C-alpha cells in the first residue's frame, strides 16, 4: 500500500504572502517522506467540510504546475477535476502540459462535479446531473483520443472537435493514468471499469460493497478488475507526537485486507511539515509491505 497527500486547505498561518514558499516546502517534505501522490482539489471556493467559502482556494492546474517545479518524483493530480469547468480538449492539453513539464508524473483525476454554489457564483457551467455524467464520459473519450495517434474529429452529444491534435504527446505512455472520483454504483463505477486506471472511494463501512460493485462492472465490460488501482480517501493525522499512528495503521490494515492499494488524505497542520515526517517515519515504511 502507498500513501498520498491531499492539500484541500490553503488557509495557513503565513497567509497568501508566504503561501508559495510554504507550498514548495510542503511538497518537498511529502516527496522526501515517501508519499506516492500529491493532489489538490479542483474548487474555486473552499468547500463546507473544510471551511467557509471565503477561505483561500487556489486554482488546481496552476498550482500543480508550481508543485511540479518543486518536486522530482511524486505523482501530481487534481483530486478531482470538475469535468464541466473546462472544455475537454483544453483539459487534455492541461494534463499533457503537466505531464511534460513534470517529467511524466501527471494523472488525470476527474469527476462529474458537484459544487453548484461555486459554479453559479463564478459563472461556470453546471448542467443537471445526468448531463454532467454524459459530459464526463465524452471528456474521457476525448482525452484518450487526444493521447493517441488518432487526430480524427470527435462528434459527441455535447462536444465536437474538428481535429483532436495534441502536440507534444504526454511522456507517460500510453497516456497519463486516469482516476475517476466517486462511488456511485450505477454510473461512476461503471465508468471506472470502462476507462480508468484507478477508482477513488471514501473510507467507511461500504468500501467492500463498492469494490464488489466495481468487480461486477469489470466483468460486464470485459475488464480485468486487478488492473485497477483501488484508492480510498482517509484522514491522515498522526498527532503531534505520533500518538495516532497505531490507529492509522489499524485502519489502513483493514483497507489493505480489502484490496485497497492507495490511501490518500488530508494531513492536519501540514504546513508545519512535522506530521509528514512522522508519517514518513512510522507509517509509510510499514504499509509498503502490505
């Protein structure tokens, strides 16, 4: 099992004046500690489970480009891109650019979007749920086509591209891995089975059932279930002196027993770097053998 660091909160003690330097320091510390992935949210306002909408929030792909310049090994992604916030042709270029400038470390994390308040607030598209899922599938098809040798037009219900040219191509071949966020059993997990290299679920008592649903979708579409990386979003708070490490290991052991490959989460007081060091010392080496 591997760990990933999620950065959903940019309201740090130094404020915006030191945020760039603080982000660079956190990213380097995460890489040094052995984290496998580093992610940011694709939100333009802070979300309610973290803080009020007025709290600081950075645009995802600008931030990922900055993080690419301050790291050398850790994989980078938006966890997860709101499909309707960018046209798919541009999104494919964004992820390709991130992959090229990072030396082949980009993932496409993507989902159907959910935050209507921020979308309406900033005038971003936010169609009904069914349409968002239709657009999600078309966006996946467009990205995969642009990351191939096929430059032919794409004509879908919602998107039309006259020439799917993307130059340069991503460094990672055959394409940057795709992670689809969400545990919806009818639509989201079917799209994972059909298009993705990783799923993302939220830690909880329903993980086992969600994985069985994914297995069934894989059987339906002829996909090898074992090809898909199973990721779960969990909090990773070791405590000020590592007092929570045993509880974290117990939770991760249970997830590993279900077949989860990657635990990804927010770290409290990440700006201080010490929690990352504790996880690197006491958790990452242990779970690496699971």
